[in-house]
C-alpha cells in the first residue's frame, strides 16, 4: 500500500535507474521522471509516470527526489547547479542519492541541502543490475535514522534487503568496497578458469568445479557465465568500473588504508579500458588474459545476460 503524500521525482534512467524507478511506478506512486535520453522513459511513461524536460519540473510537486547518476561530477551538477534539485525542491523535502559517490562530497552537499531545509539520505544499491528489475537488489542506507524511516517504504519496494549502515557517508564507503571486491573476484575468476583451459579442461567443467568449491564467489556464479557465453554483457561499463575503483582507492588513501589488491585491480581495469574502450563491459577485463593466452573461455549453454530468478 502506497502513502499518498509521498510524491517522487526521479532523475537518471539508465540501466540501474530505470528498473528502480519502474518498481515505484508499478507500486502506484506518483512519479515524475527526467533523463538526458527521453527514450529511456518510455516504459515508465506507459506505466503511468509523468515526463519532465527538466529538473525543475521533476521537483515541482515532489517531496522526495531520487538521483541515480553515473558519476559524482554529474550528481553535483544535477543537485547544486542553478537549475538543480536544491534550487527547486521545497523545504522539508528529501533528496535520496542512489548513485555511487564520494562520501566527503556527499557530506558537503548535505550541508548545502540543510541550508535550504532539505534532508539527505544516501542509498546506493549492490548485488547486480539484473536484480533491480525484480526488486531484489540490496539497498545500503546512510544518514539520519528519522529521514530513513520517512522513506522506508520506498526503499523496500525498490530493494530486497535494506541495510542501515550509520551516518551519512557510511553507505558510500561500503558500496565502493563491495564493487572493489567484485572487480577483484572478476579478475581472479578469469585467471582461475584460464589455467585449466590451457591444460585442456573443458571450461564448463571448470566453472562447475569452482562453483562447488571453497573458491566460489557471487561474481563467479554470475559474471563468469557471461564470459563463457562470450557476451560479457553485465550492463556495467569499463568506464564505470574504473570510476568506482578510483573512488575506493581515493577513500582508502584519505583514511590511511593501504589497498594492494585494490590498487593493482585499478591498474588492470585501466589497461582493459585502454584496450577495449570506455563503453566495453566490465567482464571484458577477462579478454586480456584470453588474448595473452590465445584462447577464449567458452562453453555452450551459458546465458548472454543475467536475469533474476
């Protein structure tokens, strides 16, 4: 059951934002959306969402504005610019930042929002883009508990698990750590599958053996399948992976935490981006070892995209 007084503005309808927003639309909320690419709103508008050509229109009737944007720089522009969220969202409104961002910049933006009587909550998501479509993705929450309670029903519609982590910034730090682990696991899975393949073991058998072993991981169970099918299409680009690895290494440096594997993985992904392009899919990092060994890791019967079960 929806709360009628929650009127939502949603900015950013990419591979992650569009399915998150669709969960709210399907639940019957009043949602106004915008994006640089109007076509990305077609399913939402067909389902009952309202389209706006600008941020001002999104904020006009909203008391909750959600942003899902590709970088901290884009988020800054959308929320604090002269035509941004802070200029148009009314006092008492809530800005929910679901983008992956830098905790210090988020805290700075919170200060600007508070001057205008706007509450801020960070709610990045994790678990794989494919889980956003089914409402099973995990929502990490940081900020004032009272603010979180005001929008709890929205978060539980968009996500399966909702985990409260503490003060503002906590969720951003945990989110980039989960992404770092995923990228480390992806590189490791590619190397692990290549050794038996060069020895002559069927990659399908190797995949199943690793999945049943102490070396298994969520990334192996999901993204290794996309390597074996040859699609690599996890709906997450190399550019986004490099951005997230840059964020986690920057945060660790500020906190005085040495990241040997994190730093090495950042360099590996930067090299992959240089070879395959910014819009290449993040699992294509495995293509580097495939090219080095002159052998593609392929097996029949594996999916070309991930779907929630």
